[in-house]
C-alpha cells in the first residue's frame, strides 16, 4: 500500500521579514457599529524588533512610530499586514 504525502507550502507571513527601518501597514483594532464592521489601517515605521522567548530571532512585537501623528506604540507582530517600503540599504557604508 502506497501513501502519498503532500506538503502544503504556506506563504510566509509578512511580519517575519520585517526589519527596523521598514515602513509597514498595520491593522488597528476593529470597530463594530450597528450597521457595519469597520477596519482601520495605518502606516508606521519600525523602530525596534522584539523577539520571542522561545526564539529570539522570531519577532513577536514591534516598536513603531505612526507616520501621521508621530505616536510611538508597541504592537503585536501579527498586526503587520504588509511591508510598504523596506529600509534602504546604504551599500557604500556597509
């Protein structure tokens, strides 16, 4: 009897690729009104990446600055929905 094993490849969540200096889209908490479910997104720049207890190289929290009002927040990594602009790499000084 032969068994076929299929490995399901999932797309890597975008927050795993985030680095300090990246501009990212962040999902705010959902607001529920009587007529609709409103989801709010905002753009922030990552200041610092905080690793988890089990794997320090796997980010669980980010310290970000809101580019609209300058507010600094610490957010859960899974609220990052996409990387808009990665940090520019200066090839001359690295």
